[in-house]
C-alpha cells in the first residue's frame, strides 16, 4: 500500500473520531483535482465551487462507508463524478444527454485530425476543445476528461465508473473517434488526409 | 505483428497502458510500417487538443470552510428538505455544532416555507376566482336565469302596487316605482 494511501486512511480514521483538522487536510489534499474535474463540466466559477463543496460534504457524510478497498482518491472521485453530473442535470445545464447506447454505436472510421496549429493560443485551444467535448454524450465526455485531462489510469477509470477495463478501452476508443468527428464538423481545417 | 493486430493497441500504447511485453513488438511494427506509424502520429496529434489547461484556482480558505460546514452537519445533498438533513454522528456529537451551515439551513427553511405559503395563497385565489367565473355557455344560462328571476320579481311588485293602490287609493303616492332594466 502506498504511503499516501496509508496517510489518507489515517486521516479518515481521525476524521471519524471527530478531528475537523484531519478532514480539512483531506480536503486540501484533493481539492485541486476535484476543482479541475468540475471545471470540465461547467465554466461557471460559482457552480464549480458549489459542486466541489457538495462533493466533499457528501464524502464526509458517507465517510464511515469508506472501506479502504479502493484508494481514498478513487472513492472520492466517484462521489465527485456523480455529484457533478447530478448537479449539472439539476441546474439544467447539461448540453448533451445520452440519447443512444454508446456501446452499440458502430465502430468509428479512420478519421484523422491534426493537432492545434502552432500559432494558436492556449485559451483558443481550450475553448475549441471544451466546445467539442460539450457536444459529446456524457458517457464519452467523462472518460475523455478522466483520461486526457486528469491522467487517470484505465484501472482508476474502471473503478470510478464501476466498469471493466475492457469497457474503458472501448469507450475511450469511441469517445476519441466521436471527438475527432465533432472537431472536424466545427473545424474542417484540422482534417488530415 | 500485423497491422490489424497493431492498430487496436496504439491508443493503449500512447496512454502508457501496455506492458513492455505488449509494447515491444508494437514498437518494432511501427518502425517498419509507415501507415501504422502515421496512424499513431495522428493519435498523438489528437492528444494535443487536451494539453491546454489553465491552473486551477482554489478559493482561499476553501478547505477550512468545507470542513467547518461538514462538522456543522451540512451533507451537500440537494437542499429541498432541509428539515430532513442527515447529520452524521461524528458531527452531531460535537459541541457547538450550530454554526454557519445551521444558520444557512434555517434561513433556507424560512424562505422555502414563505415561498410555499405564497404559492398556496396564489393557487387558492386562482381556484376561487375560477369557481366564481363560469365559463362560456354556463355564463349566459346563469344570466338568463337571473334575468327571468328579476322579471318575475318586478311583475310581482307591480301586482303588489296595483293591489295596494286598489285597497287605498289615497296612498298612491306611496307606490314604489321601480325602474325596469
């Protein structure tokens, strides 16, 4: 078991014993990653803060159910994903709902896209990427965000979403293909022969 | 390794998810196969769209604030029924737990009760208004009945006046004159 995980579990135990300071340390340890995750779902700073706060509050109220079978981060991240998706739906700001069975989508073609042009500013790249992500079904957006932005391993994504590694692979494959298609619909200039 | 074996492995390879035993033959294949190499390059290009992220700005004092709320009993659940909020045992057992979150919940509760009362009043007034305003055909029927009733009353009063006049001709000046509609 990694040192960070041991420390997390120790902080969890101290929190359950009534230490507010230990819970504050847990929040400080993961707040940046949860903020980063939430930011991919809404650009509204107030909404982001509310969603992250709700994530930690829910985690606290369920802390006694944390068994240590997965890492604290994976357990927290799962709560975060569910809280963020529920929160976005409740606010009616989800741009895309699942209207199809993603696993049943036909295998994507061999669409190829170029990377961003050398002269493009970071903000411009981020704006295009988020606009394209916003058009993807939630289930595809989630795996792309976790893999590409948050750098989660296939195993971590599988644990968070409660699916197999094989499903993670196939979902990522389709998500990337869909991302390319949507990117080219908006910006045909980024197509490659 | 053949192209049809190599291509499905490329995304996992670029994600760093292949073992060395799987990655080594793929690397050899990519060195030899230009189309697969171009495919791998395209996948790498695609990843560059996800590289532009700005640093996350966590609000100052966020962790302390959240910890305080958590220990005050705020569970982060949707705040539709604050009176039913679950308070974890660890928080409930602590002294001085009534803090910021409790006050927020109380304020929210008052606001929600006020809003609910206002809605009920509006609904009741609309409902009563609907009852007292008959629609379409029933309106004319009611008016018709009312008209017939008034007519009969006037006729009756006329008869009473005439009877009164017949009994006491001197008292004619007291006859009640009624303006017909």
